[in-house]
């Protein structure tokens, strides 16, 4: 079945780094753009980043630009999020999600498959 | 950035009620408006994409409409499993912003 499984979350001190991964299965990973979306405790959803199906187009939210790097390995069906210089406000559940299409520069029509989420806590 | 404003922020309704949630964008977003349902402790689930396209497997009691800046999600007859938080999202331009959410509770 179509599935996304995140891993890599944990507790980390401010200023440190963490790498999240998302393992995809049950579909042609190299045909879809992928997103990271996060949700702070008790808050709404915040879009973080998108990478096109082939990795050629990458876009970030301003809140993470320059600190986070999204990447994908289509040979391993894996999506990654390298998070550097972490801040308290990065504390959240991080979801990976599949785009309905190939992603930018083509139209983006939302996210149809989501992982269960992995929790990142930034605290001293 | 495009701001997405949902109303109401919370709503109490009964099983069988017809419910409408609205979402307003701070600028025109054409057809790039999506709706998600999120239950407590779970990942979001897409209901509607491109304003009115029903995602496969989603019950037909859910429908979407609107254009430009004003959009609505309608649930024609509430079922017990529909009590959740609903988010709109624009995918017209980055950052792909979400509304603040509408929590739908049982009356």
C-alpha cells in the first residue's frame, strides 16, 4: 500500500542539527513532488519546503530558508530534511507528504499522502 | 505571502446538520485551493483539491466551491466521524499557506 514513514525526530538543543528522513513505498516515488509540513504543539499546519519529482526545483518557507535543506534520493525512495541551527520555534511534529503532481514549476494541487509524523523538540 | 483566513474558528453542530466553512485568501489564488481534515493526533487528510475536486475515497457529502479569493467547504449531512479540524490551503504560490483551522465539535 502507499505509505510514507518518517524517522529521525528527537530532542535537540538550540543551535544544533537534526536530519529527518521519510521512506516511501507503494508508489513511483520518482513521479511525485514531496513536501515537508510541520505543526507546532497545539497549533495549525505550516508548510516548510517542497522538492520537485526530480529534485530540480526546491522551495522553502522563509522561516527555514538558509537553515533547512530538503533533498531526495529517488534510487532509495527517500526524502530528507536536514535541519541546522535549530531554534525553539522549530519544535513541532514534522510530516512528509506527497504532492498530487510533479511539483514546481508545474501547478501544485495539494498533498494526498501523509506520513504519521515525527516529533522534533528543540530545548536546552 | 498570501494570508488564508477561515471562518468560523470553531463550530458546534449536530449529526445530520449541513455545515459550511469559509476560507478567504488575501489575493486571488485562481483554482489553487485545497481542503484537509485532521483528527486529533493524526496526520491531515486531503478532502478537496483545486477548489472542488473530490479526492478519491472521500464521501460525496463533502463538496467545495468558490473562485478567486472566497471559497467554501460544505458537509451536506454531518456524520459522527466528521468531527475534526478542517484546514484550507492555497497552492498558488509559495509559501503554500494554510488557514488557521476550523474545529468542528459535536453539539
